[in-house]
C-alpha cells in the first residue's frame, strides 16, 4: 500500500474503503460497523459503550470489550497509513486527514446546490444537486449491523430526499416540468405526507396543462392529512392550490445577476472572480452585511497586538485569529478595533455575533447561522431547519467571497466550528477566555494586563489629560489598584467623567480599602465582579473551594508544590486544579519551568469574597480549610 495514496471511504451504499484504486479488505459486518460509525462521527470520539451498542444492541456479550479491541486492531493494520485511529480514555477516535469521504462530498455538493438555488442560479443548482445524488450506490450502510443501520439510515435517507426536492425545484424553475412529473408521482406515492413534494407535483402538472389532476392531488392530500392526522394542508400548499384555481401559477422569472467587476485580489495574490449581486430576494441581495459594533472611540494601547491581528487578517496569514485573555482584559474592544481597521480588506462584508447569549448561556450555532444567513439575504422561508444544512448553505455562500467573521465571547471550539467559513478568502476573528489550541491553523494573541504607561494613557483618554497631568501619582495609583485591566480602568474613568469635580486622589482613596474595592468597580452594566463570576462558574465546586484557600493562604507567586501543601493534597491533584484555574484565566502562569502561579489582586479579593461563609474543615491547621480537588 503506497503511503502517498489517499484513502477513499464510502458509506452511501455498502461500506467500502480503497487506496490507490485498490479495495481495502475490511472483514465482516461488525468491523465495517466500527469503521462506518467512526467515519460518521466526523472526528468526534466514540465511547466503548456506544460502539458496543452499535455492534450488539442492548445486550452485548461478556467478551464485547475484547472483540471491540480486536476489530479496532484489525482496522489499524489495514488502515495503517493515511489515517490515525487513536484511543482516548474509554473511547476511540478516527482522524482521516482529509481523505475522501462520500458523505462529506454529498453534503458539500448539496450545500452548494442549495446556495445556487437560493441565489437563482438554477442550472448550477441542478448540476450540483445531481452530482450529490449520484453518490448514492443503492441502500446506504447495506453491509453493517442492523443497530447502526437503524440509527443512521433515516438521517441519510432524509438528506437525500431533501436534496431531491431541491433539485426538482431547480428543474421546475428551468421549465423541465414534463420530465419532473413521473419522478414526482413516484416520490409522492412513497411519501404521501410530504407537502413540498405535493406542491411540486401540483406545480408540474399545472404547467403541463393538467389543472384538474393538480387539484386532485391537493384533494387527496387534504383527505389523507385529515383522516390520519386531523390537520389541514399547510399554508404553502393552500397557496399553490389557490394559484392553480386562479391560473396565476406561472413559471418564475429568472433572477437577474449583475456582474459588478473584479474585487481585490486574495491574500495569495490570485485575482478573485467577478463579484455578483442578485437583484431580487436571492441569497446575496444588494445589501453588503456590515454587522460590526461601533468602534471604541477612546481605544488606547495594545499597538503590538493590534498590528499582529491586522497582519493576520489582511496579509495572507492564518485563516483564524484568536484574541484570548482574562476577564476584563479588553478582548472585545481590541477585536472590534482590529476588525474596523481591516474593513477595506473585506469588500463583501463583515459578520458579527456575540456568542455569550442571555443569562450567560452560550448561543447555539444554529441560531447564529440564522442571523448570518438572513444578513446575507436568505429569506426566512428559505432558511434550512437543521444545523447541518444551515452550515452547508453558509459555507457555500461564503466560498467565493472575501468576508470577515467576528465571533465575540466564544465559549469553546464546539460552539465556534460550525460558524467557521470553508475554503476561500474569508477570515475569522474570535475572542474568548479559551486559547483554542485545538483549532487548526489559528493564530492566538494573548492579552495580559496593560503596561503602566498604557493604563495611564487610557485613563487620560477618558477623563481628560489635564486631570491626569494634574495628579500623576493618583493616576498611577488608580492604574495599579485596577490591576491595569482595561475593564476596571474604564469603570473608574467613567465614574470620574460623571463627576468632573472629583479629584483622582479621592477616587484612588475609595479603591484602597480591599473590602470595598470590588463595589467601586461597577458602573452601569460594567462590573468587574460579574466578569470574574463568569469565569468562576466555569470551574468545578472543588476547584472553586481550592481557589478560595489559595487566595487566603498563598503568597503572590507560588509553585504547584506550595499549593499542594496549602490545599493538603497530592501535587498532581494541585496541578490539575491550577491548570483548571489557569484555563479560565483566574490564575496567571509564568513561563518558567517548573511554572510559577500568581493570583492577581482583584481575583484574590473576589475569591476571598466568594469563600466567605464556607465552614472550615475539622483538623486543618489554624482552623483553615483543606480543599478536596481530586
């Protein structure tokens, strides 16, 4: 087997694999089931219990674990080049490294076809959807266990039927109603409650001059729906019937696509194809999305980070840039400023979404995809229902365009991945407390506290240079008491701006007492305590308890061993807790080996405040608490 020959995997029919044009021997149904299940998982780990259920159902044999291991070992031997089958805890994961997978090819072609259909490119839509449908080779998953087939076949069959409906819609728009009638009759017999197919059949019959038959189709549908479900046909089908009765169901006019010239070159220097605009309700109407929030007028500092992001977005660097940092470090303001500075490099528009959602619950990618598709002109009735189809349409619409997508306050990579553009000249800018190390090809810019000079300049930009120059020592003290965090500085500056006669020394004096400092750092909807609370809730209860103990008893800088002594646990357990806190940016880590850890003063105050009222564990020295972090 040549290590340079890419693998080809197929599940839209019998499960097969080949490389270099030669089939790979896969053994019996159970081994094919393991392969197909991991392919359909799309790179996500599958637990042992899940694989056993797909192999044997609810009653796996006593030897199921050993047999599963055997199937996986045999697959590793047969697929030893070009793919990677790895063990993760109690699960397996398959990485195909870009091998051809017929289901992925189907989704890509179907998504392009639907995008063409929405934009009025009917011939291209029929071609792409026809190519997608041609990938099916009989009954899907025909040589796997019944358990896997019963689970996955309905989803695959639905995807193919939806693609057939879309292709028929394109064919009808092209005037091919005579050829569409026979296949529509067969499909309606197989799916008598599918109203989109029924509407298409009525449309095709009417355009063939068979008005009475079109109305008979409606009457049969109405009787079936009433007898079996107790409901009437939907609004769309009723509208088609009315149009047939009035003779107003005409062939839709072709949408006019206007070529407006050649857009700027892509980052690699290759010229872009002409930019097209659809003049009616197509997927890319005359409005170019411009969803960025207003720029921060008094933005100050962060020049190296700003230039690094701008270079990544505009000069052919990585396709994804991530701005990561602690709560209050100014991630969103920096990203919005960088996006505005880069607007001219993205002539097809800019998309924006705050992914944090109401009540601190992350927004679903499906909801955000709906926003983006509407912004790009997709009519409400053309929005796909499933997240997979929305993602396909979204990526298809962006494929030949140069757009910037700003995803603010992302929770994790699972939320972000469905919102990433596919191939093409688009770039994504993400802000998050997570560094997104699992996102391939991403450039991460990590924000720490501002420098002392940057902090003073930010304060001057908001309250006025004359006030900070009049009280330089007080200004410097305010910057330090705010941990040089942009959010905290903005809060203090906003309060000073609201009280133009208040001296900076008075503001610094109000911040000095530790017991009231967090109360002072709140103005309107800006609240440093609320920002830290979001991070605090992301860690487990034991880790929160450990943070309170560390805040009360550890020095400014400490090692994992020192933390273990304070917490009364093994050093490995302390390291796990410290890594969890560092991952949510509640703890700073120095670059030394072994690392040293630091609690910023505001985090320390917050952690002490949160831990008040928790009872001390008996037997700990001086009545202190001993945290269980394992």
